[in-house]
């Protein structure tokens, strides 16, 4: 079964075609700057990367390019060979606890969550509408970033604020990166051959979150009502005192939107040292930039604190997993995280840790908790969920 996966952002779109249940990727691509000047996309097939400069005013035009590439690159002889389309949606609220077949009713229900994910959901919904035009009659499935976290108990997903805020307005912890955390749990569970595994999954990239999982169910996760909270990220601060918002409005004469823009787009790594990419931060450290060193220390310490907290919540984790851009590729950050949680008895083997982007254990034989690097694959998880839903 050939499944097209679509992962849309406000001005970007990732796609892949997977053969399921063989779990074979036939092609993938990444559209950037949709609706902006200088739009382009890259396609990877058979180990080759192809670059295309093209004017893209909306996601429908990007999907037209996808259709063209699939046929011209002989991924399919005809678009009729695409059996289903899987879409990632950031927010499904409490309504969608699992992936679901997309209907008009589902689309209307998802529109309610736009206020909760204003940067992501509108583009993703637009992409679904565009897909209906581009692939008429093809079944489509919505895979929600929030659904994996719906197994949390109330004592962890509720905030200690007036209860009616939850009842009337849906104020609660939703959690994000669920598609990635679900995939990581699937892979590490298969590795250990256990369905009762207690996992601390660390998705650390430009966006970052940590998740405590017990037997496949989420106990707690660092992101909350929005993707801003939790650990420090590329441009987001993670946990900060909310009193900062009215304070900055008064002291700096900023509007609410201006403060929130600074928190969402100009904080985290970028706020501290002016660089949002961890690779640039590492380069700055090597060049003696003290602010880069400070930002890295803040980043690592916050990750370590969440790992320690979740180890306590799990009453002792069976495994810690590092994934996503930083977790998979930054050898130095992995070593620093290991050093920051040495009070848990965790030990990283520097020689084992000397690699990028592979599924490997990096802890010593006598580490109290084994530590693994597991490359995430959200596209495969979307395809697997789509396959399961369509076959039902």
C-alpha cells in the first residue's frame, strides 16, 4: 500500500511516500517559503537530492508539484497508485484521542483548535483542503500531535488554576511532538522486547519536549497548553514566570502580541546568545563566545532537570532516549546531558557516543539507566497510523 504523508507548516510542507507494511520510503521532500519570496523545495530519492526553485503562493501549488514529481520520478506510474494520504495536525484537543479518518465533520471539529495552535493548524487544515482537490476520492487520515498524550491522568494534565478554566475554556496540558514520542516508544519497546517499559523520551531539536511513558501510556510531558512551555528551545523559552508578560507590557510599553512574539520567536537559544540553531551555538562556544556557552549550559540543565523529575515520576526509568536534530546529531550535547544527570547514576561512554544519526546505545555497561540515541521518523509513524485506520 502506497501512502503519501503530508506534514504542513505555515510556510513549509514535508512529504513522503511510504510502502506499508514494508515500511519502505520511496521518496521524501521538503517545501520551504511557501507564500514568500524565494520559495523552493528539495526532493530525495534513491540517495540523490534534487533542488527546485519555484514560485509557490500556496499549499495547493506545492501539492501540484508533489503530484508532478511522483510521476516524473517514477515513484508511481499513475497517481491512482496512491492508496491513502496521511496528514499531521498539531492539535486535536481532547476530542481526538487517536488518529482518525478525515471527514467534513472532522475538519469542522479541528477548526475549533485554531486558537490553541494559531501558527500551525490553519496551514495544516488548508493543506487538507488542497489535498482533497489534488487527490480526489483518496482516503485521508489525520494524525494528531496531541493524541498520544491523551493517556495522561488528570493530576498531570490539569493546571492548579480555577477548575472552571478547564471546564469552560479547555485550559489544560495537551502536550506536543506526540507523533515522534509515539514512534520512539515503539522502536525502543521493540528493541527491549517489553511492553511494560518505562521510557524517558527526549525530543530535542529546534522545538523540544520530554515525555515520560509507562507501558505505552504517557505519564507526563513537558509541553503544555501550548508548544512554548517545558524545556528551553531554539526560539522558545520553555518554562517562564507568566508575571513577566504584564511586567514587560508595563515597563517596555509592549503590546501583548509583541511580548508573545518575543517569547515565541526570539527567546530560547536565540534570546540568550542571538543564535537559534544549536550548530551555530556550538560553533560560537568553540570560538570563545561566552553567551553561547551560557545558552548551552541553560539548555542542558533544563533538559537534565526534566529527566530527573520524570525518572522520579516513573519510580525509576528503564531507558532514556535522545532523538530529533540535537539528540541524534550533537555528540557534545549528549555528553553534557549525561554529565548533568550523573546523580542518577547515568554514565555516557565517549567512544560509543562518537557518531551521528544512528540507533545506538551510548551509555556504559555499568550505567544505572541505559541511554540510547534513536532517530525519529514522524513520517513513518503517520504512514503506519494511516495504514491502520484505512484498513479498518
